[in-house]
C-alpha cells in the first residue's frame, strides 16, 4: 500500500516514515508537516491512505481531510493523534474517516492500516467507547426503516452493547447468556449485515447504518 504521512512534528514524521517504510507491504510515498502540504501530496501522488495528525497549525488534519475527500470521496483517511477530545471524535466520524488511532503504540499502526486497506474501519478502543457515549441513545439513529431491521431483538441488543464498547464477557453477563451463545449471535449479525468484525458492527451502528 502507498501512504502519505502528515504531522507538524518533523521528528514524528521521520520516525513514522522509517518504521512504516520498513514494512514489506507499505511504501511511504510522501511526508508533509501541515494540512496544505498533505492535500497537495495527495493530489499529486494519489496514495492508498492518508495518515494525518489532527492539530497541525492553521490548516490542520480535519481541514486537510475535508479537502482530500472533496478531491476523492473514496479517500481512506486515518487520523493518528494524541487527542481524543469529543469534538475531534465527532468530526472524524462525520467526515467518514476510516481510522482514528491514539499515539501510544506505534507497533499497532501498520496492522491498522492493513485493516483499512481491507475495507474495514479502525477505532482505537478508548475512542470507540467514547464515540458510543457521544452518539447517545438509539433514538438518535434512523428509525424508519430501522437500521436494525432484519435482526432479532436479541441480536439488536448485542449490536447496541458492542457499540457501547463492551467486551464479550460484559455483554454475556448483561444479557444473561453464555459467551458461546454470544459468539453465535455475533456471527449471525456479521452474516446478516455483511460485516467482518466487532469493530465494524460498532462503527456501522454509530454511523447510522453505514461504514
């Protein structure tokens, strides 16, 4: 995969380029230190993924993402940031970013990019849980036709619990079922919705029935 990296810290940019560029399936085709450069590089190089920091001065990552998506609505935007502020999470979800990762463990970035390339979305655990809180109750989502139409009432409960960031053990206890039964429900949900994993279920639900 070909990626462009943008971060206003030149040391971070160089470090990420070195670490990710060492992966056999990743080619870092361009690096930028602000949003304007990132947009220009995307337009020129047409990478598979744009890995963007959020705060980069006047033209930050969110504005860069908006400009890139205006150029290419199918662009894969992944935010890599130290900020998990509510405002940023909401903006990222509304923009349709494919990933929102917190700068903690660099070793997780390459696997996350591979997941995005496979057509899935990636939200770091704490961000996913916070996004669920920010989305409010299911009444904030479309009701007619319901995005959960076609699922059993039990499966709908499982979807909501996953979107709240709960683990399998918590969900099984809350819904008074075994973890084996829960896994069967999740498999059924994935098959019915055409999704691939728990993260996709949560993102799909939080975005009102779309990825």
